[in-house]
C-alpha cells in the first residue's frame, strides 16, 4: 500500500489531499497542530475538518506535530518513508505575517527546510509537493498595464490575457513578510530538486477554496466572504474599490494536480496553479453573485487604503502545467464553487 505524508492536513488543501489519497487506497499520515486557530481565532479552527477526516477516511493517521520540530519531523519521515509528501502546513496570511514575523518565517521557511532535509535523509526518491503562492512574485504583477471596467480591473494587453506565468520576476519588488518566507521555501524546494536531484515541485497558487476552508478575514477570500454574508457580518473591502481580481481553484482540483505530479514527477518543477481566467472574479462581482445565491445583502465598509502589496489583478497562467500534465483540468467552475460555499452547514 502506498503511503502519503500530508502536512497541514486539517487545513483546506491538506484535508482535501488526505481525503483524495485515502479514496485512492493510500495510507495517509497527516501532520497538523491546528495552529490556524491560534493565527485567526475561532474562525480559523480546523478541528471540524479533522473530525470529518477521522470519520470518513479508511487509512488515516493524525499526528499533532509542529513542522518547526526538526527532530519530530525527521523521526516521522524516517518511520513512514512515504511515497509522496504533500506540504501544506503554513502561516498562510499575507497580512498576519507582519505581526508574527518569527512564527511566519520559522513555519514557512524553516519548517519546509526541516521536511526537505528529512526526505533527503530517509527517502530521497519520494516526490515532494510544496504549496507555494503567487505572493512569491510580490507586487510585480501590478506593473502590468490594466484597464478598468464597471466591476473589475483586467490586464489591458492581449498578450497578458492568459495571466501571470512563471517567468514573472520574484525579486526587486514588495512582497510582505509572508511573500518572503514563502519565496525562501519555494527556492529551497527548487534547490533540493536541482542540487540534490529530488523530485520536487512548487505550486504557486492563486486563491484556493472550498467549503472546508475555515475562512477568516485575514485568510480565505471566498470562504470568508460567504461566511460574512451567511452570518450577517460587516465586510471590509480594502482598496481598489473592490475591483481587484483573483482566480479561484477548488481544493479538490489542486489534489488532482498532486496526483498527476506524483504519477510522473519531475525535478525542481515550478508551476502556477489556480482557476485561470474562467474562474477569475473581482470582490464586487463575488459579492453580487453571492447575494443573488443567498438572497441576502452583504454589509460592506470601503477602506480606501489597499492591503500593502496586494495584487490588483491576478490570474494564473496555467499553460505550463497543462502542457506538462495534459491529464489535469479543473473540474469545478466558479459558480459550482460559490454554490458550495453558501450551501455549507
Ligand atoms: N488558500 C489559499 O488561497 C492559498 C493560496 C496560495 C497558497 N496557499 C498555500 O497552500 C497551503 C495550504 O493553504 P490552506 O489554505 O490549506 O491553509 P490552511 O491554513 O487552511 O491550512 C494549513 C494548515 O496548516 C496547519 N499548520 C500551520 N502551522 C503549522 C505548523 N507549524 N505545524 C503543523 N501544522 C501547521 C494549520 O493548523 C492549518 O490546518 C499553504 O502553504 C498556503 O500558503 C493557499
């Protein structure tokens, strides 16, 4: 029986990965210490996902470990000797990172190094999947020329229509502390590929979502928006008049990308990963559609100042991943995703 080791296994992407590989008949070992609750308070609590996984999976072992605990991580990798590592544990918030600089870097950068080195010591043939982020590009995507419509910003030039590709610069721009810690991890993952010849991949993700997301104001764009509408919360729109655009991908579709990579791994691979243009939406457009779906009105406050380093329009160019893994294509369109988010209990 194949074995997967998933970190951040109670979070959005990690819990989807546990369920996905369990369905495929793998034994899955998950590492998560619910630090998301510490980051974001009760909104971020992932205990509900862990309960669901314990109830619904067949071959799942939960380990309440911290990826910063180098000895424990090394021991567990040595014991499990996984056939696949999916590393999703993170401090995931662009904005929170400034208040938790050491936690952010220790978890995102050093935690990733702990896992990489453990894999090198115990199972260097094992494909290593790292959930990176589009924030590694800092605010460089904002240098593109934009046009403004009634509801969104979009790229002005035809050649930018497919969105941001992997050649986008990663330095000489503003990142946020989160962008820096993730970029450090991203480069480490590439280096363990190129230098040590381990099959590693960085998926630089746009917005990922699904009903398993413990949406909080500081992380989880659509999940938090749906929560705000359903619970009658005041929603703050930060800058750009709500016309900033994100592409959104369901966590289950991210898992299909993991599966495709695991079946045909490469060394030191880097791919942008997201919903692409079809699954792109602005804050204003998302509010309108969620209001239609729920029949409720969202109470909003406009904050003039955008989030520091926030993208004006970000759409992942998926052509490189699709060319290397033609088997992969997103299965959930944006409306499916929005319906799922407002249908949750
Ligand atoms: N959700 C998105 O929109 C998005 C976008 C781009 C990149 N990503 C990346 O994808 C990955 C997964 O994101 P997500 O949305 O599932 O986040 P999430 O917060 O839902 O899941 C991360 C999980 O990791 C756990 N965790 C945090 N620190 C830990 C530690 N030190 N030790 C053990 N567990 C720890 C948390 O408790 C949480 O359950 C992250 O690396 C994130 O940066 C996410």
